[in-house]
C-alpha cells in the first residue's frame, strides 16, 4: 500500500511539472527600450522574433520626457517582407501601461524568413537638447 501511494504522488508531481513547462513555453515576451539623448534626434530598439502569424500585443511600460508629444511606437524594420496589418502599418501608445494588439501581414518572400524584426522607438517633439525615453514589451 505504501508503495502505491508513493507512485501516485510521484505521478502527480510529474504531471504538475509537465503542465507548468508547457504553459511557460507557449508565452513569449520581448523587451525593448529607446532613449533619445541630448544631441540626438531619435533612437530605436530592434526586436528579433521568430516568424509568428498570430496576435501580438505591444505594451509601453515607461514614457519619460518633458515634451508635449511622447509616444512609444512599433513598426516593421523590413516593410517589404512583413508589416503590421493596419492602415498605418504601425502601433503607437501614448500612455504608460497602454496596450494594443496587432497581427503581421507577410509578402511571399517574408513568409520564407525565419525571423522578423520589429523597430520599437520613442516618437516625440522634444528639442535636440532634451531627453525622451520609452520602454515596453511585446508579447503573445
């Protein structure tokens, strides 16, 4: 009887570990940050993602700057291969913790790529001498 109880407990532990591992594999998160430093006019971060055709979410977790227009933006680095499938071909968030979902569209050549590269940037109206920054995540 004691051996049966140990085997059942061991089986239950294996099932818990396997289910936990499969859940963590299905969700991916990619971090980005862009900072326009004094003397520069712009900055962006390139996010490399394995080709994915499902829904993704762009989230801005941090916006900093003393200007009246400050936005985190995401767009394709290679729009001839793939692009965000909306009219503007990009997503923009102007509030911290704001999110927007999107799906990519692909050309025939883009579907043959192994990875897609997204350009995440801070869009602003800061002067050359001011600091502006944005950071966030892309997840699915």
